[in-house]
């Protein structure tokens, strides 16, 4: 009986897999197979399926049949490449990369140059002495990655060693180190590896390979990958696949390069080929920001130079475009761009390497993009005939639409304040915040309610939680395809990357001759790549043009009506402008927290008598009525569902001693009385305690006031000639009797209000099904309710 297939080959002109096998082969493996099937040049290799990841997570090892299939596919790669894995004279080296079904850029682990050892390095140099520098550069990189990824001892000591070497030689870049320097560094790395791990560096390539495969499977559970999946709501995956692929080298000579490109701008969605590359480098160099990357296209290179104050002579000499230095490979890359975009019918993110003048594709995937770019790309592709309107609407992630709400710097503020620095416009929008220098501080300060800007030399996947907590990110290194740029765009965070003049030292940085310390305020303009000192005024974005087009297409293709959550007249106006067909939930308690209104609700809570409570609560009647007037007017005849007071009363009173003392003084009562009342309001489970309709039963005067405010506002707007459709919702009902009592109170108050006004306005009274008991007894509750609202908290 034939054993189950766990390993899928790709190479030559045929692959075992295809683009439809992402669940099994992961996104990277499926797309590598698809590119091979399309005739695109891809280094041969094989994919170990996501099923094996599941097995590994359970057993912490690889089944023997997987081991045998890996060895068999290694032989297939050897045949295609004409080299041999582990051979000293004609060595085959591998890259080992992760690749889940959902894209997780930078979150999991990669090992390059696998198969290098002392014997291989020495034989390679004997055969091609001119490649000595390349060989030791590849070897030292492999040792670092193997120590970090496989042995999990970190890379900091290795980075420190190369830093000392550059300092000793008086050089700035890794590329300035000579072959002799790199040989010395490699020997130092081998000693460092043994000291850090307690073992000599493994010489056997097959041992290296299986250790790396195990490490990539292990990385599925690393903290940064787990956090990324949680933040991006990635669930239900089997695990990661592992892609083992023949190495091609972008660091072999000056006719070699490596790069990352997008078929359209990932920031704006404009239809031009956007990308960066580095000559004589490996892929990690582009995203790590160790060197300033160059633009692939000449027009972008000219634009970049102008924006960074680089002269044309310096640009041509130090930062020429790929179009100028490698015109034939640039032309071929443009053809591949068009082929992939037409095939996948979506913006593509591609990685490539040029080895000694020959172009190889290492990856393609649907590109991460800002919401602004997503909208622009979707609309343009409809107009280009690539996709339909229905597909365009589905391409927009609803959760990302919130990113469109990001503010920008007010034009006047930008004009009157001179930027202190400039980097790359990595992710649009603007952010104001206090400076922090690490992820932990970002999380801690944000948890205390502070707005922070995280400033880093360069970000890494370990910074993910801090980036999530920060309002914006500023880095000294990195290009438009760096980790900071890609992740910030995906999060919808403002980001300025690659600010080369930024000098960070400990908990401070220097920029334009000024020193900024932790806690100082700065403002970032991620749309222009500018940094300002202090707090500049921000304004809401203009949501016209392309976004309006998408909303119109939504209205054309939708099948369900959509209402909005709106707690204020401003919210209602904005919701209406976006096409909301009413208000599905107006949370009246949010109105109580504005300005001095909370004083009235606190006075009601502290009152000892019914008369006292009524007097306090009546102070809220005019302000609640005003809010409802604004919401009804904004909705212009569309239905508005208003939820009466829901939260427990302890949410409205202060819990700190100082705040209680201040409230006591304001209310002219003793602090002891405040403390005792707050203590009496404490509940073990406030989510299911004295709240919702239970408050309405205990304190009917609260709900009566709210219903009166609703109906008075409805009458006033009705008299203006505008239809009003109030829907009064009683929260947290668990059984019919609760609704019966509160509805009777609401109807009585409503009718009395309408009678006093001499005006008829139709209204309905319903409830929210939000506790299990309500769901179980829904048939009985329905006998009293005019409508149900369902929420996902059951």
C-alpha cells in the first residue's frame, strides 16, 4: 500500500501542487508550485505539508515516512540543479522557510545557506578563489541563523561581533568587510556558537536540514506568531508548511542582487511597479534595514532621491535603480509582474534574487496593503476588467475600514511647524504621542491611557505587541518593505521608517541637533514621512472619492440592511453619510459620561429618597432630549433603536480615594458616605448583576425619564415635518415578567408624554436577547416584545 504523501515537489517545468492547495501546502508552497506551472523561473525544492506540522505539535518529532520522503525529494532537487547536497566539490545549499495558509510576514522562522560547513567552504574557495568573500559571508550568516532559529540562543552576540569588526575596520556597512575579515568573523562565530550552545557547530548537512525543519515547525507556536494570529483573527489553520528550496545567491558578486516588489503601491494603490533591491545582498538585508535599499524603477529612484535631498550624481553612483543597472532583468521582472497580476487578479507581493545575472523568483502572494490602497486597487481592477464589482466589495476587509478614520495633520499646523526629520512614508495617517523605546514600555504606557509613539532602531517580530499598543512607529532603519513598514500598514498604524538621521542612545534620541527623551511628545506624518516636535493638531480624514464609490457598489450588491451603532448626534450624522439605514444600537449610558452630566447620575446614586433620586435624574432630561433630537434629525426618518440604561451603577462612581474625596466635596457629603455607597455597589459578577432591566425595576424613575426624553424629542422632530421611528429597547431581559413590568412603565410614560404634547408618534418597545435564559424563553418573551435585537454575547 502506497504511503500518504507528505512532501510535494516543485521544479523544472512541473510541480506536484498548485495554487488551490494552500490549506495543505501553505500560501508560499502553493504559490511556488503555481509559478513553476506558469513557466516562471523558480529554484527547485519541495514543500512539507501543514499536516506534518500538526503531527509535530503532538509528537515533537517527524514520522519516519516523512524523513524518507524528504530524502527522496532532496535527490530530485540534486538532479534538477546538477549539484549534490553534502558534496564538498559541487555543493547544493538549501533555504528552509515557513509558509502557512494565511500570510504572516516576518512572524515565523527562516534558515538560509543550509549545508555550509568548513569542508564545503574551503573546497568552494579552492575551485573559485574569487568567491572567497561570498563564501564566508554566506557561512557566517548561516551560523547566525542556525544559532538563533534552531538552537534558540539568539543572534545578539553574533550581531555584536560583526559590529565590533566594522568598528575595528572603520567601516559602516557589512559589504565593506573584506574576505579576510569575514573569514576571521566566521571563525569567531564558530567559537561563539559552541560557547553559547555547549555543542560544536554541526558539520553534517543532513543533520542541519532536519534540525532546521523541526525548528520551523516549532516556530508555529512562538510568541510573536501566536500574537500575530490573534491580532489578525487567523484561526482554524492546520499549522505551517515547510518549504525547502535550492539556494540562489544575491550576494555572490556585483551582478547579483535581491529584492522585494509589489505590483502596485501598497500604500496608495497606484498602478505602478513599486519595489526595492540591494546589490550583492541576501533577502534578509532588504527587510532588516541594515542597508538603505535602492528602487527597482528609475522614476521611483528619482522621486526617492528628490525626497531625501540626494543629488542626481550621488543617486547614480550610490543608489541607481535596477532598471539602470540590470535592464534585462528589470524587463523580465516587469513581464512576470504582469503575468502574476493577471493570473491572480490581485496585487502581488514578490521576492526575487538575481544570481550572477540570472533572475529567480522566490515568492509571490497577494500583497498586504493599507485600506486606502485596498480601495484604490479594487476600483482600478474593476475598471481594468480584472474583477467584478461584487469581487471588489469582498476584497475590502470590513475590519480595515476603520483605518480610513485615521487623522491627518491639519494643513495650518503642518505649515507653521518645521519638520525635525524625514524618513520614508511607510504607512499613512498621522499620530501624536509620547516617546517610548521598547515594546514593553509601549504596552505599559498605553494600558495607563497614554498615547505613545514607539521609536526603534528597527523593529522585529518581537516588537509586535508594542506596535499594536502604540499610536505610531518611528524607525531609524528600514525601507518601505521593512518589517516596521509592512506590519504597520497591516495594522493601520502610522509609521515613518528609515529616518537615517535619527540617532538612538538608550532612552533618548537625537534628531536635527535636538535631544528627545522618553515621555517627550512628537508627531508623525506617515503619509509624507515627516517627524515634528511636540503635539500638532490633527484632523479627521476626507472620506470622499474612491471610498464613496465602494460604498455605492456595496449598496448595489448588498442583500441585507445595515444599521450603525451611534451614541451621539455626530455618530449618527457620520453613520448616515456612510449609508447606514438607521441606528441599530444607541447606548444611552454613553451620554451620561459627557461633561458635567455624570454629576447628575452620581447625585441620583447617592440620593437617600425617591424624591432626591427624581430631582437628580430630572437634571438629565433636557440633555438626553437634546441628544435624541440630534440623532433623530440626522437619521431623517430612519429607525433608531435606543437602549435604556444598561451598565451597573458602580461604573459611574469613582473608586480611588482622592476622586472619592473630591466627589464628597462637590456633593457636600462626607467621604465616608461615598466610600460606603461605592462599597455597597460592588458585585462579584457585574456583567450579570444589578444592571439592565433590573435597574429599571429598582429605579423606574430612570427609565421613565429616558422614555420621556425620547418621546419629547420624537414629537419635536415630528413637528418639523420629519418622520420619526423610535424603537425603545429594554436591556438584559431574562424572562417575560421583567419585560412585562418595564414595558408597561415605558408605554405609560410614552403615552402620557404624547398626550401632553397633543401629537401622535408611533413607537415600539422590544428587548435585547443577550443572556442564555432569554434565548431559552424567547417564545414567551416574544409575546410582550415588539422586536428582538440579537447580540453575540450569549
